[in-house]
């Protein structure tokens, strides 16, 4: 009987790779988690037909498949190991169609978020989802995890920008989901179901995405410092409760500020940092109102309307993950709580940091309550790819705290492998069973990204 590799090579030729470097790269993602063994092969899909052929052969041979884009995930969702095929869509990077009048684009999944926006900018349009990884993450990966980012409180997360999907099911059938119209309620919304499904229900082969006109009018950016992060988070919560909707509102604790300053070679203040950015015709008036809130709560703040100065402040925030990677091994986490609970969540993280003797620099998308605590640790020489047990215990307490405050285990990174042990605590048995039943309808053999998310 022909092996799965024989069948793949006969059908796809040099799109099938068993190069050791490619296999090793597919064992890990940006979370730092690595599978103990290499996958069978990497299929570098060039078009939809390659995806279809791969899935038909995988179904025929009962071979598990892990779909992968740029490998920038932070939850182990695209990590592949022994006995698994990697189906890479990283080479499918085309902007297939751009409709300026109706403000949508059809793209292949491997196109980089930032590259797409570079193509759209001359037409006065943009794709709004804005993860911190926009320069390196693919649109397909953004869809798989329902990525958010700095701008999502005002402009929405990825699900809000996806009109339709072309999806290849586990058995090779192709579904065209969704629409190109602004409205549409025919049938169940399978497009929305696929967004955030982490490659467990189907392989995204194309996406029809909603575009927006580039923001017009003024900009106003506030850099504010507070004695402690709880007060910075409180100011952000009050700004939101006042009816103001900043395009960007980020909180960084004092440790994060110091680490980023060292990374950028800049002087650091021993203070927490609140970044507030307003755009559009009412930016100046909204910024004045935000300034009033900040100063009433003890913040020291400066405002700029200069685009270059604003971009410099954004660069500070976007440098966070690069700065963390300089500290050693990092478990990058992602929880979300109601915005009013941000100060309490920061306080609980600080308490966990003290009790476990860990360094946990934390930032937050304050406009939507999404925090990113980073657990910095020294790897165990006997298990360099693993996370020490005391770090997991600290993370466990953090997840429990987020759920107790009415929050969730993940705002945008997904569950993947790293959070699977806690997902039952949030969903409960009945909902988890229902979700597994939906998975079985799409993928009866359970070959798509097995062991992830549920």
C-alpha cells in the first residue's frame, strides 16, 4: 500500500517537503511551545487544488493535518508533531480581487496583514484588524484565531471584517460561505463559526474581507503616566464609561515600561503608562475630554497631534514582545475581563507575581479589557522546550482570577494547546460537548488539528 508521502508526492510533486529545517520550524510557534517530534512532512500549498488534494489524501490515509500560516501564533495552535502533516498556506499570498466601490477584497490566506494594507492604502482603504504582529502574521492566521489588536475597541476584531470564506473540509469538499453584501441572514452564519475555529473545522483557502475608508480628519495622541498601573487602568475604564471611544487605548505596567525603554535604548520613568489615541473629525475634542479624565485621576499627560510623534508612541507599545524576548523564555498569555475590572485584574497579577517570585510584565488593550501578562522564566536545562510547573501554577491562578471577574481565558490568541487544560472551566461540560459535536459534523475522522482548542 502506498504511504501518505508517496501519494502526496505523486499528486503534488515538490510542494511536499521533508526538509529537516522546515519540519523543525513546524514543531513550534511564537508561544515557545514545541512538539517533541517532527511532523511527517510540510505541504506548501500553491492554490486551492493543492489543499483539496492534500485533504483527500489525508482522509484516505486517516492522517492528521495541521494547517499553518506564518507560525506567529501564541497558543500552540499550529504546532505539529509526530505522525501529522503540516498544510502550509504561507505561499498563497494573492490579492485576488479588490472592489473599491463596494469596499471588499478577496485574498488568499497567506497574505501578510501589513502587506495587504500596503496594497489597499493607494485606494484609500484598509483592513481594520490590527494585531501587534501585523507585520508578520497572515490574514488566514488572523481569521483562524479571530485576532484583535490595538484598534479593535473602535474598529472591531477580525470576525467583524470577514464577509465570506472559501473553506476546504476534511474530506476535500469545497464550501463557499458568506456573501459580498453588507447584509445577509440566509441560513446559519457558518462564516462566523469558522472565524476563530483554530483550523479544527476546515482549511481557509480564500477570504472575502470587509474594507474601510482610511480614517479622515485629525488625530490626537495622549501619553500619560501614573504612579501605579491600577490608577492607569482606572483612568482607561472611566474614559470608556464616559462614552469616549479611542481608536487605541493601551495600558502598560511600570515593569513593561522599563523593559521596553531598555530595549529601545531610551530613558525610563518609574511609572505606569497609558496611551490614548483618538482619530476622526472629533479627535481634538475627544482628546480634551480624555485628558480631563486622566488629570482628574492623578495622571501626568501630554498631547500631540503630530503624526510622527504619534507613531513614535505606537512604536513603544508595539515593541513590547520584542523586548520580552530579550528577557529570556516567555510564556505570553492572554486573558480578557470586563473593562471595569481591569484595575482589579492588574492587582491580582501583581499579587501572583509577588507570591510566585516571578517577573510578569503586563500590558492591556484597555479599550476592551484584554490583558497580556508575560511570564518570564529561566528554562529547565533538562526540558528546554517546556514551561516549569511553578509557572503553570501561577498561570492557573491568573486564569481562575480572570474567570472569577467575569472574564475569559483568551481574548484573541486562541486556546490551541496551551490553554486546553482550562477550557472546561470556562465553557462547562454541556457547552464543551456541544462544541465537540459540531467539530464531528465538519470533521468526522477528527483529522483536522487534533488535540487543539476543545
